[in-house]
């Protein structure tokens, strides 16, 4: 059997986050019963990479990605790059990520420890380590998970300069633009480069017209489901802790936008996620 009936693949989660400390084991143990069959845990720092590796050892259905988020690149070293390289040799580590650029300067950002990364020197450091991690993905032949916030043009230009399209091979995507927040025009540029589009709980938000347009525009075969949990819980749970069991609300929203059944959404996005991460569908 290629597709497991009614099962969901969460392509982007953060179960190492402290917000899961009290009930992580119980929550993950109940995933299959709740309709979630596979999860990829995504790293944002070197310590999180180690935590992700441990989670993949404990749970057969859980895979991992290792990489350093743009807010965490200060202080990275050649030794850290070697650590990532060694982790990427582990079979259940299926991607590099999340990596990219984050230029967000919203209200309250000044009190965020990562705020210094928004300054020009911080942006230069983000760009340097983004490019270097793209090269690492090419070296290790792994897809990449791209974080891009308020930085569309710089993200795209670095990916072009580093020939990120070369990560797409033999019918497999080059990676995914995680938590997509840009226009249909930007989506087309990344689709043409061989990247899939990651869609999660924001699709259910009342004011998410731009994302709803993208969800209608992008071919279904290029969409993957993600939670980014514990962040971005869908309506009616917005503002609470997110988890993979709530992806059923995203499935429902996507089925309404596309005019297909929820079962079809699950089947197609399951196949897409397996292709993204080079995993068997069974």
C-alpha cells in the first residue's frame, strides 16, 4: 500500500521546544491514533540539532532536519559546520534546515535577543551563513528548508547565486519554502527553481487572503503541510500551542480552496512530503 488511509505528514515541527516538556511523550505516542503518521522535526540551532537527533532515535515515525536559523547564526564556527556535516550522514536526518533570512522588525522586536540581527551587519552575517549552509546541502545532497521573513528578494538572489536549483534531481524537489508568506509571483519563481511551498495554520486565518491566493495558485503536487508547532495554531485554536493533530483544520481549509475532498488533500500532500524528503510512501 503506497498511501496510509487518512494519514497526515507534518513536514515541519519543533517538538524539542520547551513548551512540549510536560507532555511530549504522551502527545507523540498518540499521533498515529490522531491521524498523523510521519513528522519531521526541524532544528534552529546547534543544541536543537542535537535534540532533534535524539528524537529521531526515540520515535520510529519521526525524522529530522539539521541547520541553523538566521536568528541563531551569531557565533557559528567551522566546527559547527563540521557537526552539521556529521549529523547529515545519519539516515533519519533528511534535510538541511531551517536556514535562510529573517528581516522582521515588528512591534516588540527591540526586546528580542535576535534584534541585533536586523541591523546591516547582522543581515550580512545571516547572508553568509545562509549561503554556506546551502553549499553544505549541495555537498551532502540533501533538500533544504528555507525560512524567509520580510526578505524575499535577498533570499531569492542568494539561492540563485548558490544555484539552489541544483538540489532538485531525478524528480525530487530541491526543498521547501517554509511557512510561505509572499505573493503568487514569488511562489512561481521558487516553483521554477524546484522548490515546494509549505502551508500551515495561517491558511485558516481570516485575513490570510494572500496565502489563500497562493494555495489556489500553486499546483497541488507542489504543496506540503506543516505546523511549525508549537507556533501558528490554526483557527479555532489560534494563539494556543500548536501540534500536528491540528493539521486536520489546514486540510479542511485547503480542500475548500481547491474544491477537492479532504481525503484527496491528505493523499496528495502525503505523496508530496515523501518525495520532498526522499522517503518511501509505504
